[in-house]
C-alpha cells in the first residue's frame, strides 16, 4: 500500500525527476542535449508531438522554410506526468540570429557518467503479469539482480510522485506480495514497460512507459471509458499519447521564429514525450552537421539500433535508402528507407538517426 505519511506531488504539478533516473525511464536512444547547448530546433519534429496538425495559416510559412533554426537550449526540465507517471521533458529555447556563424558549442555530458551511478532494468508486462483474477506475480528478468539487492526480501520503492510502496521478492526471481495491489493502483496493462531504478546502493525508484490505447491488452478491471482508455478520466489518467502537446504551442513557437527572421530574438518553450516513439526535435548542431556531410544517396545501405516491438531489448535493423528529399525542405526525415527485416516497412528517417552500413 502507498504510504499515507508522504504527500504526493500537488495535483497538476509535474514532479521533477533526476536526469539520470529520467534517462532510464525514457529508454535507450533518447538523447536530450544539456542546458546551454547550441542546437537545431526542428519545427516539423515539434509538430509531430501535437495531438492535431498545427494551423500555420496565420503565419507566412515561406519565411520559416526550411523549418529548422539555430537556438540555445536555455533550460531543460526532466519531469513525469503526475497521473500516468510517464516521463517527459520541457525545453526553453532562445533563438539565435540565423546570420550568426561558427556558434560556440557546449560539450555534451552523458547521463551515464553521473556521480554514484545507477542500475536499472525494464520489463514489458504480459497479460499474466497484470492478471487480477489470481495470485499475481511479476517474473523478473536476469538484469533485476543488479537492481534488487540479494539480501532484500521486502523492500520499498518510490514512484515519481514520492509515494512509497512495499513489495516482496521470493525465490525464483518473482515479485509477489504487494504486486497485485501495485498493478491495480498504477493501472498497469499488458504492453506497458515498467522500469525499476536503483541509485547506487540506496533508493529504489519506479517509472513506466504506457502502451497505446488498445483495449485488447487491458485487464478486466480497466474498462473502456472509465480510466481514459479512449479519453480522459476524472483522475486525469489517459492512454491517449496525442493528448499531451496542444498544437497551439507549436504555432506559437513558429510565430516567434517568424518574428525572429526580422532581426529579433525570442524565447519559446516545448515539450517532448519519449513514449510516443518520435525523434527528439532539438539536436546538437554538430550532430546534424556531421550527419549532413555523409554521402546520402538512393541505394545506400543503412542500419539503426532500435527497440524490438514487445520485447525488452534492442537490435540492429538494416535497410536501403530509396529516396532522398531535396535540401530545400530541410533535413528532418529527409531519408526514405525500406527495412530488410520488416516486410513492407518503409519509413522516413533523420540522417543522424541512422548509420551507413
């Protein structure tokens, strides 16, 4: 049961998460530049995060082409949604005059190099893991040994709202006591990814990445319409990922950048939700420039290290470039790639998200 003695985050207030813990919750492959870095902001990538297409009709869109801009990442906030407990990042960006050349770069610091270190593991939940009509167990992966200390039978885990939960571990690598109640209160469903993070030899944290709103994977107690499976409940819980970023915020960023083209400097904000499986739309300038120096052409063999759908691992995927968009439209998703191991799967990729094989 959650500890009633520790107050959770105030309603509507997004808890702040330590960058290293946030990185573990967000998953591998999500790289957020550090505050102070000079980055390219990609308007098209920001628009992909919105729940409906932004209405740019009030803006002279021709002034915004090719839709990417040099900005300084003034601040980065690492948060978790107070209702779903999923990670998200907030950005404050300051536009830099597009006439500025040779910008100074801020070095990138890996989250993995932080003091004390962290250990974590991920587990994609199955229907058996979230069943409520029997004694519930969570079958732990081998990586859990690095997170759960050997001598611990009963342990405390903190969620991102600061609530404490008691769980029990039994022989054979199973979580038993407290897990069924934990699943119920967290509204966990098959397909969700749970993440347990240990900071040094101390505090244990929990976070999750929710699956999409497919009712076929939800436990019986989670009825469509009552917990926001296709909509939002009175508690604020929703599985509709596209309800997170209002399109108006993207339009406002575009409006400020259009004003910047006349010589001013503007500050604007953005949100990024990693569970939407979309690329980060603020990328260090040197990363983009290095990628654009490569000889992209039709027929080129490429590879990408990606998550395996429904599994707790990543692997290399191989494909062939079948189309290259003209530079006038900008580098965002300029490569059209057909992947070898995914039948009939063609995607549009960023040059910095794939490697030449």
